[in-house]
C-alpha cells in the first residue's frame, strides 16, 4: 500500500507546475513565526532603553524608574502558556486561517499600544499589553503545525517544517539589532514597537489574500499540486471529526518524554531572549547597539543550522539511512545536548 502511494505521489510530482502554492504558504508561515518572535522580543531589548535616560540621543524620549523589569517581561508568558492547551481543539471547529489572522491583528495592535500605555499607565499598561500578546500568540504557535500538517507533503516535511520554524530565530535576529539601533537613535525605543507592530498588520494583508486552510480550499492552486499534496498525506477522503484521546495521551510515556524535552528547550530559550539584554546592560555595561547584536548571536547560529538540519533529516529518511522516528530522536537529542553544554558557559560570563 505504501509503495503504491509513493508511486502515485512520484508521478504527480513530475507533473507539477513550476509555481508551487505550498511554498507561498511556507513563506507566509515563516514570516508569521518571524514577526511573532520579533514582537515578543522587542521589549527584551527596549526595556533597557525604557529604564535608562542616557540611551537615546533624543532627550524627549520618556524613560521610567522601574525596578521590576523581570516581572514585566514575564507577564507575556502568564497567558501564553495557558491558551496553547485550547488552541488546537478550537482550530478543529473553526478556520485556522482566520484564527491566525485575528491573532496577529491583536498581537500587532498590542505591540503598537505599548509606547502609549507605558506613558499613561506605567508598567501596568505595558504588562496588560504583554498579557494580551500572550493570549494572541497562544493561538499562533499551536496552529502553525495544524497548517503544516495540511500543506507539507511527507517527502518535504522536514525541510518545510524547519524552514518555517527557522522564522523564530530570524525574528529574534532582526528584532534585537533593529530595536537596539532605534532605541539609541533620535527616534528612541517607541519606534521599535511601531515598526514591528506595523509589519504584523502588513503581514495580515498578504495572509488574507494568499493563504488557505488547506489545498482543497485554495482558489489558485493547480489541480496537480493539490492532488500531489493530498495523495502524499492521504487526504483524498475528507477526515471526519475525531474525539481527542486524552486518556491515551496523558498515559503515554513518549508523550511525557517530549513534554520534558520541550519544557527544557522552552525554559532555556525564554530565559536567553528575556534576560540576556538586561544582563549585558546592567552587568557588563555594554551600550545598547552592541548589546542587541551580542544578544542575537545565538539565534544567528540557530537559523543557519536549522536550514542545514532539515534537508539532512529528509535525506537520511528518503535514503532509508534512518527511520523517521530515529531521525527525530537523533536531531532532537543532539540539540538538547548542545544546549546543556552551552548552558554551563553562561554563569561564567
């Protein structure tokens, strides 16, 4: 059966037009992840300028005497963690495309409001915007795999997935230096929130006109590409709604192994994004432009390696060097091991 499906998929792939709609979806999701993380990261660098009157060349830029910057930065995650439990089931009932649209509109709008709310409502206003951002982004992260599951053929799954998720590193890489540069300029730290909030709204326009929930609902996809994707994923027959097997999930040892790995990765990456800029400013006294460049360095390497690892994983699977399961175990394990080794360095900085 699998050999037959592979043969059909290969024949269809040969007939595909040069213009691939699935790559448009991949690009849109890449920029979604980039802007999502960019908007999330802006405050990590900007808060250094928001609490230091000597950062900007413009003396009119407001600054604040906040001593609880760690609490302000953490407020995003209060709502972000909770919403992810409900986003997946909601996407089964409603259109993921429009949920993502609404989420990015809210995400971008709350970013645009931070300069205003900080002036009129202080740290409480900023924390409120961050909590709203957490709610919005709590829908974005779980729905991206939902979209990829419908658009990424099995033959291209690893590299399409890694390309999309490399947007996380891309967003962090660009947001930190840009925020540092703008914060030290005459425009000051408010400009960074306006730039990334505005980019988020622009992304929504492209997403509304160019995306779709699945190949079957896309108006401009060729029949050959649609059949190729659907045959690769076994989607010729519309899937019926299925109840989530919660009991089986929560009693699964592999599930809990993945959860533990994800917790470690999330804690480490969140800590680095949130605290490195403040650490470099307060402890090493590096100016904000260099600070933002140094803070983004780990994510430059992550972005480069992500582009390499995805195609390599696909190659190993297609050449039957490893099974899909073993490939995932190797690369996930190597990534966690490298992170653990690097985490031992930071206390000595």
